[in-house]
């Protein structure tokens, strides 16, 4: 089994930046994909970005150019650098790990952007 713990969510002003972290532990296969999702009240969960264990990234068009996903395989940790934050970015942010033996979710961390 795999456990994921997100951290770094906060209340920030529009135009500010945050870096979210997600640390994975447990039975982690070497080949895997980690990603970040968000869900605002009354809306569906939205895929933001993914990164493979080899470093290949993909982004949703809505965050491309503002958000950057990265990972440290030695620490089993994935990051999401968020710049130029907007009130529309307010949501609970979740990380995910997918491998050949399972799919796992973190508990979420709240990001609130004020105007």
C-alpha cells in the first residue's frame, strides 16, 4: 500500500505564489506517475498536471505557464509550484500516484486566493 500526504496550502493574495508538496511512503514501484488535482466547492475534480518517474510532464491548458510540477525520486516527493495565483485557483488540492499495482490519493490541502 501507498500513503500520500500533501502540505503547503495556505491563504494568499492574488498574484502571489505557493509551493505544494506531496510525500509518498509505502510500497512504491519504481515506475509510476504522480499528479496534482484540485476540486472547488460545487465543481468536479480537475486534473492539473502529471509527471512520470522518468520526468515527463503534462499540464492542463488552464495552468500551463503558471504552474510547474516536479519530483524528487530520492525523497518520493512531488511538488507543484504555483505562480501568479488567481481567486479562481481557490480549491482543495490533491496529489495522486498511479502504478501497475494501484492508484492512491492524498488527503488534500486547501489553497485560498483572496482578491
